């Protein structure tokens, strides 16, 4: 399933939402969701909702963040919430393609030690853990 969320100027007087595209595909070991664009206060809840809708109970999910261009504290809260929900349901959330400022944000907030962060291609996220 592919979901694209964006705001076009002139659509409404509502605050502009940040561009976000989500795409999911199945891998042998679980579900891979590609995140393209920004995750912030305007769409973090949509990311969380999308992952919850796509993942079956007990599912192992890898979020490919290679194409992520920005994430604020709302996005970090969504990642932590998804991690907890998937873990509590017998599954897992793994992050791959973590780069740039997001690495530093995860380190500063302590989430680097909480979340499963993996290097390499998204499909390899189910193989092993790596550090910063």
C-alpha cells in the first residue's frame, strides 16, 4: 500500500502539512515501511496510524528512514509509541537508514538505547543490531 500526504498551496486556510510518503512491502521476515519526507506535528499521528493498520498483531516491522528529511519530537514520540505497541503485541519495530540529525536526536533523547536500530538495507533490518 502506498500513501502520499502533501499540502498544495491554496487548498485551504488550514496550516500546511509536511510532505510525507509511506510505502509498505513484505519481506521474508516481516513488513518494511519506507518513510519519505518529513515527520512532524502535522503528520506524526498519520505515520503511527499507517503502521498500526499495516502491521498484524505480532508482526515484525522495519521502518526504512533512508529518505527521511526531517523529524521533530512528535515523530520521536510516534516511534517510541509504535515500538512499545508492537513489542507488547509480540512483534517488534526496527529502524534502518537512520542518518544525519536523527542519529543525534535519538542519542540525546535516549531513544537510541531503547529502539532497535539497524544498518544496511531495509531487508537486512531483521538480521542484526548496530550502533551509531
